[in-house]
C-alpha cells in the first residue's frame, strides 16, 4: 500500500552526522520510491570506518527490517567478507538508493532495478555518508552502486581487480553485487564468480589498512 504524502519540506542542509542521515532518508521525498516502501534504509556502521560497501538498494527483507544487507544477498556478503578476513563490523554498509523499488504481484513484491534518475536523486545521501565516514576505500557492489559512487556508468567486468582513484582521495574497487552471484546459471559459474568476489573484497581491505 502506498504511503500517504507528506508536507515536510525538502532537506536544505547537508547532514553532519549519520543519525541525521538516517532521519533524513526516512523523510526523503527526492524521488517517488518512498511512496511504496515501508521505510527508508540508511547505511550501518562506524562513523570512521576505513571501508565502505555500497550496494544497489534495499531488498524486501531490508525494507521490512530497516537495515542494509540482511537478506539472502547479505548472508552471501557476510560469508565472503569472512573468507576475505574483512570484519563487517569495521565496515560501513549502505546502498546507492535508500528505498525499495519493486512491483507488487499479488502478495509478493518483486525487485525492480532503480533507474539512473533514482540513483541521481539519492546520491545526495550517499555523498553525505561518504563525507561523514571518509572511508579510505569504497567497494561498489554492482553497476547501480558504481553509478552512485562514480556518477557515471561503469563496466564491472572491465573495472574489477584494480583500485580506481576518486576525487575525494578515496580509492574504489568495483565488483559484483552478491545477488548477481546468487543468480549464476550453474554451480561452476557461481563458484568462479564467488572466488573473484572474495578476492576483490580482500584487495579492498588490504588497501584500506
């Protein structure tokens, strides 16, 4: 069910704390996605994390829980982080888009990829998180995340496995989104993709050290 419209004015000042980001995301009306979402989902983690992980958008479980990466993709991410010796508790985890874009089919809510306009509208919040946390390394998980981080389309296959310099002096690593691995057509392909994913996370953590 769509949420009722709000008369709240748009945010005027860049938030200075992660708490302010979370409150602003919940009140955000920069695009229409808030209407069908349960709530806004801001990032999670320390305000001085060396590593920032950026995904696409909240999924169904994240939308209900109000936390990023708690569904199937999040569980795969947790396993990969553990294998890469990256403590999730020492990373800041967020998404390029903060509301769940989906299509209602009966009782199910089917994921829909955010548009470039959604990513652009939500970049206000991602940029605010980056300015507050000031991570040494940002990992863009998938094409939508890369669009949010770089502000332009980025080919995942051509950009993987190397550090890319960002204007704010942070470095970026581009890799797959965990949900892409879950959709791999067969076990051999899934294993190969997962191995590369773990290596990308390991490289990111080494650079952040």
